[in-house]
C-alpha cells in the first residue's frame, strides 16, 4: 500500500498514508507526535484505529471517524476494492499499545466490521480521485452526540483561503516520526493543527486539500489514512487523510475533500 502514484493534477510522488499493523516503535518514549503533535487522551473518542485483514491475516492499519454509533468514515483505500480485504475491525482506545486488547487481532475493546464500502468510482490505481470509504460495525460505539463527526455542506471548502489562519485539526493513529533510518510508530491517538497550503490549485485539483506537514504545525503520516481533518476546532470533517508527498512525511499532507456532491451522496447513503 506504500506505493508511488502519479496524480493527474500534480504529477508528483504520492504515498497512501496507511501502514502495516506490524510496525513497532523503536523509541516508544519519544512517541509524542502524530507528527509533531500531541496525545489526544480522552478527547476525540470518535476517532478509531482500523486494522484490515488480507486472506484472514492482519495486513494494514488506518484511522477513521465515527459518524454514528455503527458507521465509521475512512479513506477509500482503507475500505479497498471489492474482495481486497477479508475482514476489518476497529480499536477504540486512545493508547492501543497499552490497552486491553489483542492487537492486531480481535479482542477486548475491538469491534468487528460487518461490511465496508469504498466510493463507487474508487480504484486502487487512482485512489486519490475518490478516496472515501465507509465501515459498518457489528456493534454500536455510543458517545455523546457532539463527539460524532459531521459532514460539510456542498462546495463549502471552495471559499477557504490558503494561509496560516486557515487551520485544521488532524487526528489519527499514524507514525509519529519517520526518517530513512528509523520510525516511531506507537499505536496512539494523536492530534495536530496544520494549516491550508493549497485548495483548487495545480497540485490539488478540485478533490484534494494540501495541508502543512512540519515541526511547527504537525501533520499526517502513515497510519493516519482515513482519519479526520476537522475544520478549525469544530467537528465538521473537511476531508479524510489520503496521502503524503514523501516517505518522511514532511512535504505536505493530502486530504480528500468531503464537500463534493458525489461524495456527500455516497456517505449519506450510510449516515442517516
């Protein structure tokens, strides 16, 4: 899943931001970043970790957001093409590595999926064009209503301006730091506050937002795929984490927009 793909909009290197669940932290004591972010603790409980099985065995991990007690919003490449994944489950704890579970297999504080769906036009070959998916759970995860994600309105993001004042809240369980020599990949829910680099531009087209990824703002990395990027500090999800621009997660993060009519129509089929 860490494949390079050329985008028609940018013709640049993109890597899906999912990750193998087998990745281990080399330096767990340093794992205090989503990248350059902070731990969520008891906040953002609507964000969960997703493990996808291939041929009955755990193969990849993503992040996702509860939209209702039984419906999780994620990236299309985390739901895959029909038959790509043999099973999915979500982990609900903020610190999965030190929680009461059987990661990456089923156990306490995990809920199995009964079905999963990517956008009808999604393909792995051009994942970034329709990178949104839904996971339906076998059991509900009950939270206060304010903790579930909300969808934007149609074309709401067109009015955004690319500058430091247009901030987002990115949440996920992805790698906290990565270089050519090592990675810190504790399974903990983390938060960052990146700002908007580009919208409706040559690198993003009309389907992606490009957010900052640096030591000042924090950003997204492998394993954050499918996680929410909220508008400011609201619970409105502008888009789901889709890709990173390079293997070190430092040159910008791609977020698949949710405010397009076909995307809203697809998600609304499951989010009543």
